[in-house]
C-alpha cells in the first residue's frame, strides 16, 4: 500500500512540474538543415514559431518579411468577422412584402427577394422559400416581383484578382444573391459512338444556354473541352471535342444575382405561382418576412477554412465592412474597415500587413509571418474565439485541405492549420500540439513557389520536427 501511495505521489509531483525545456539549439539545427537541404532551388522561406504554453519565440527566420499569404488570409478574415460581428451573427436571405394576402390567394402588393450576401444559399433553400410563399396562401402576385441586391455595389471582384481566372468556380462573380455558390456544374456522358453525348447542368435551369458540339468516341476530334465565352462575359456553355468518358467541371456564372433571380422565377412557375412584372428594387424597411433562409457565422467560417472556400471568406469580408458601410458596400470600403479594425482592436501595425480582400486571391494582400503568429497568439488567449477557430481549421491527416498531409504517427491530428497556395506563394499557418504537451503557433511562407508539392514537403518536415518536440 505504501508503494502504491509513493507511486501516486510521484506521478502527482511529476504532473505538476513544468514540461522539460526545449533544446533550442537542437530545434534550430533541425529546421536550419531542412531549409538548407530541402528548400527548392530559386525559392525562399520566411517563418516563425511561437511557444504559446511558455510565451516565447522558439524559432524565427525572416519573420518580418512581407509576403503574399494566399488563403491564409482567410484566418485574418475569420478572426475579424468573429470579433466584430459576433459568433451569433447570421447570413440571411429573405422573402418580404408589404402587401396583404386575400381570400382569393392573391398577394396584393410587391414581393421582394432580398439578398444578404449568404454564401451558402442553395437551390433547395430557394425552392423552400417558394414553398413558404405557397403555404402562406399565395397563388398569384398582384404587384411587382423585385430582387433587392442593394447592400452591395456592382463591383463583383476585389482589386488585384486575376481576370483570366474568370471562368473558374473558385473566383465567382460575387453578389448579395448567390445560389449554388455562384457556379454551375456541367456533366458530359458518352452515348452511342458517333452521336452527341448527354450534357447535364446543375442546378437544372432555363437561364444558361448549352451548345453541344461534341461527339461520342470520335478520335478525329480533339480532346473534350467544356467552357464558356468568359472573355465576353457570356454564360453560354460550349461543349466540343471527343467524348470518350464521363467528364465534369464547374464554371462560374456571370451575373450571379441574375441567375439566382431567374432560378427563383423558374421555381415560382413550377409551383404554379403567377406574377406579372419583375425588376430590381429596394425593399421597404417596414416590409414583413414571409420566408427567411439563414446560415450562422461559425458554419461559414468552417467552410472558408476547412475547404478554403473563397466565396465564404469574401462574404464575411463584405459583411464585416457593412458595420461602417451598411448600403452599397464595396471591396475597398471593407478593406479600409478591416485594416483599421485590425490596427485598433488587436494593436497591429499596418507596416506588417495589407488587407485587400477576404480570401487571399488579390495580388496585393500582404503580411509577415510575425503578424500571422501574433494574430494566432491573440486568438489563443480568447478561449471562446479560439475554440471556434481551432475546430474550423483543417486537421492534419483528418479533414479539409490537410486530409492527405501530415498523417504520420507523430503528426496525425496534431496540426490544426490553414493552407494557402497561389503562384509564387505556398503558405501554412496555425497551431501545433507537441509530443510534450505544448501548444505552438506557427506560420511558414514559401516564396517563389511555382510547383507547390516541394514547398509543402518542406513545410511538412518542419511541422513534423515541431510535433515531435519532447519525444
């Protein structure tokens, strides 16, 4: 019995002692060696690692250099959105009216589809709004059907976005009304040899035209291409070439609000709800809600960080800017607000960062590894905010953009971090839980990275060294 007591007392004393100190010389040597031996030729690196448990920097190299953060910018956007809007904030799309519904199932008055910059609005929810209108007893609208997109101006991209990314689904034409995240899916299936393949578009709609010039298994034709005339901002989808197998792609929609409004009218037609005129207009303040579709801020943050969704990040960015500019918000207004908010709220110096958009697509987004680590450290001290952010970040070997990375025995589930990649910059920033129980904040930015895999390998090796501290 005395021996058991002694063992228990020993374990208690050991548990109450501080963790063994990190051998900084050995750590520095290990990371230096990775950089010296593994860094791709022609590239450079800037990084910083901070011990949150002991409140000290344990590694830094070129940590004050301003670099393109790429999608790590989404961390800044998420933090400022949580800090300014609050975790309870909701993105709403509303169906509103000032009119009255008569016994003859006629809505006597105008109906407004009011956009709220909700990035998660989908076609099922758009149908549910029509269903709510039907349940309210409306079969006919005796007034004008309006779409209200007044909370944002007509500039759908931020400064510094690449024009030749126009057809890509990751760079949508942003508006307050965006169904299906501002893109459509096109699926092409081969049929009988020599005949046209089957082409389907999702969500199914009467708005976007498809021209199918492809042929099933005709080797005299070139490879199958699925595109649209993005140079002329045309939504016509053109399918050409030899269809040998099932292929699919996603393409952005020009005028996402027009597409959403057209789809809503299509659903009204399908539900047997008639209307006369339709137009764009501002909803009166005193109108009442018939239907509301909502998505909360934490779910938007999770999608922005886990899956690196640009639209979700930009929706947060613009919503945050609306605190100061509630109507007709512009990207440059949101940029100004967030820049000032970060300086004022977190005490950061503008010389260490430049915020242009919410996603990191802009060529003018800049930050230093030290700035990012300082931001991550501030989040760590706010337990409510940290809990939301920590759960939303990709987890090594588990999910998100880190699902297939850092999945070894010592790194699995130990790294919660945001990835980022644009031509010339490969980034990784977040938190590491070490083998000896420490929490670290880190930021690694590889500059001059054209091919991402070699740079990611360097990042992963550095993270492995950090995860294994204390082994």
